[in-house]
């Protein structure tokens, strides 16, 4: 099988994928009382998708991915408040701004070790957090940017109080960016990213322009993260300093730990599990829900995702391959 045929074969959609997406789009209509939660899951899934391009496919660890998420959120909110309330135009502005920021920030991760990149990416997010706090005449400071009113999507679908329009809007954009990311990682360009992730020195030795590849994928991931941030501010009508906080980057990292990296559905699956657990546990024990999520993550790491999902694998490893 030629490399081209292999890429075409891996790029085909499985039979279960359209069913999965149809179920996702039907969820806000079938469960209207949970439309706001579904909208939030779609947003963080898009955010996780953007980080997976950097971490899972290129091997670049980042603790400051919230910088692009927050920049997109404020860009869309400011555009809607001071220029035009059209959601799609605001989304385009947020993506453009976050992409430009990502292009500049990519220069900071091209050298150094993984620890250096962790600190640099975290520093970028902290700088933007402090700027948003000090420029209170523009961003609202600690009080947040209030009074953001969004117009209807495509001039027809107005945002309702139940959140169904917001959920469908976010799901549509998640599907669009998922499709684009899928085409990207299953192209020859995506194959070079995996080569860089597996062995950077070998990738350089065979002629792959490692520096430019890292800069491009980091810029693309920043634009997608900016889109996720724009969705948050557009669907909630509010932008606050919280979008730049460290927990944003940490949460999305945990989602990839849960769902798996280097697999686009991993970020989506991790977002679903994380947000559902957060919603359920916080309703049961508002004070200690983080403890139970932490315990789940510890068990997941110690036991392993594959063994946790397929207990017979773990049993076989303990019994020398004998079936119960």
C-alpha cells in the first residue's frame, strides 16, 4: 500500500462517527434542561482539541494554553460590545487575534527543554492575565467585561435563555474545527508532526523543517483555542479574568490525560467525562468534588486507561493470561 493510499484510508470516517455526532447534536433538543452543560462541554472539547495538536501530535508541553483561550474570549466580547454584535464576525476577529498571538508566542518555544517551555508558556498566560487586570478601562478588570449582547447567529437564530441555540452553535463549530484538524493531522504535514514528536533529531536528519513545523502547528492551535474562548464569551455574554487563570490550562491538560493524547477524539472524550463528573460531584458534595476527581485521576494513572476500560486485560496480566 502506497503512503498516499494509507493516508486516504486512515482519513475515512468510521461507521460509528456520524452516529456519534448526530447524537451530540440531538442532545440539546432531547435534554433541553442540560443545554447549558452541553454547550460548556462543546467549548472545552474544542479547547482540548487545540491543545492535543500541540501536545499529542507534536510533543510540545504547554501550561499556558489559556493565554489564547482568554485572548479569544476578550477579543470576541470587546468586538461585540464596541463594534458589532454579529457572532460569526466576532468569532473571526477572535480567531485572527489569537492566531497572531500564537505566531508571536511560538518564537518562545522553539528553543530550550520541556521544562523551559512549561515556564515560558505559563509566563505568557500570566502576563496576559495581569494586562487584563490592569487595563480595567478596556477589560473591566477584576469585575469582568459586562454588558456583552450578542446578535442572532446568521441573523436568524437568537440566543435563548435555555441555551439550546448556544449549544448547537458551539457543536457546529466543534464539528467544523474537528474536521479541519482531522484533515491536518492525517496529511503529509501531520505525518511530519508525528515524526517530530517521536524523535526530533531524526526528523531533522531526514530533512523535516522542525522549527517551522512547530511554529505553524502552535499558531494553528492558538487560533482554535481562541475560537473556544470566543464561544465562551459569546454564549455567556461575559468575559472575566478567569479565562486566563492557570486552572484553565490545567483542566484541559487533565481532559487529555483522561481521554488520551494523539487522538482527536481523546480531547472530546476527556471533556465529556471531566465536565460530567464535575457537574455530578459538585451537586453531591460541593466542597469536596475536586477530591473525587483527583482520586479518579490517580486511579486512572496507576491502573492505566486501557485496563480501566477493559478490566479483563488487567485480570489477565495478574493471572498469567488465564481467563476467569
